[in-house]
């Protein structure tokens, strides 16, 4: 049976590391807010039926976005941490998504996602019972450091960097996030909650240009990537 696919976009962060008054999802990138680029890229994935955007309670900028009233987009109020915002997005899909339907979670701050990579994730995992994530093998040699001193070199061939989108079955993801938050565990991505619940998410190789806007120098890099794609 073919499962339906939904998306949740956590966009309720402040982005303090950007050092800007404006939250990073609303910063101007090549003439449009970062969030507009991100949503355009997700809308280019035809399988995604509904895209839920989790916004900060005091968000005043969403309504100015050209996509604010798009028929495939819904909004909900996010929470204190990224995982709370994702959970709010999942709750918003209650009634629309059934237990085994797919939910693709993608950071608002990753505007350079290639729609083809999101489709690759969906197609690679289509028959999987859990789900998985886009990730990149580490290219640098990695060091474990304490107090500014190298303790050891980490075996690089086993290290991957987790990106988004991350794709999981609806009920499994919702329960995993609820359990992790109830236990007070740190949850920086969906995969970590699913791992804590005892599952093994799959890895699908993504693209290095799917960067997350985090620091001011990331904006010109994102502009360069978007102009080339
Ligand atoms: O701060 P960071 O880059 O890790 O945030 C990743 C994504 O999570 C961003 O799109 C941000 O808007 C979102 N977020 C959220 N709710 C929070 C914190 C972050 O939706 N409370």
C-alpha cells in the first residue's frame, strides 16, 4: 500500500548565533527570506501533500511571506526547543496522517536543499518500516578534545554528519519524540529520538551544498549555492 507523505518545518528558532535582530529564517537571501527558499524547495517535491510550518508564538513576519496562504502549507505554534516545535507540527497532522504515513522533517534554516535529494530519501526508504536521514560522510580527520588538548583521533570512516530532511513513519516519530522529551533526553534531531527509542535509522547520502544557515558567513555561501543551482 502506498503511504502518504507530509512535511514538518521547524521555523520557531531565534538563530542567536547569527547575531541579528531578525530570526535567521527571515533574513534576506538572494532577494527572498530564507524560509521562502526552503518552502519553495519542499513544494517542488510533489509527494509532500501538506507542509506544516512551526512558527514562534510572537512571529510577526510569516504573513508577509508570498507563500503564507499556499494551499499545501499550514502553520502551527512551535515550542521552546526544536524538538517541541517538531512535535507541535506532528500534532497538527493528527487526523490527516495515519500511523504508517511518512513525515519529512526539514530545518527552515536549510534553504539549499535539492528537491532531488528529498525525493531520493523518499524513494530509498519507501519500503522501510522506520525511516532514515540524509547525511554526509565526514571528510575531515576528527579529534576528541578536552580542555584544548587532543585526547584521541576518532575513526573517521564510521562518522557521518546528520543533515535534514529526516524521514520517519508518523506514529513512530511522534512516540519517540514524546518519550525522549518526557525522559529529559537531549534531542537535536529526529534521528536521536528514534535511536533512543531503540530503532536504527537508515543513512542516505545527501549533498554538501545542503548547508544550515547558522553564522553570518553562511549567507553569502548559501547565495553562491543558490545562484549555481
Ligand atoms: O538553531 P538551529 O540551527 O539548530 O535550529 C534548527 C531549526 O530548528 C531552525 O529551522 C529553527 O528555526 C528551528 N527551531 C524551532 N524551534 C525552536 C528552536 C529551533 O523550530 N525552539
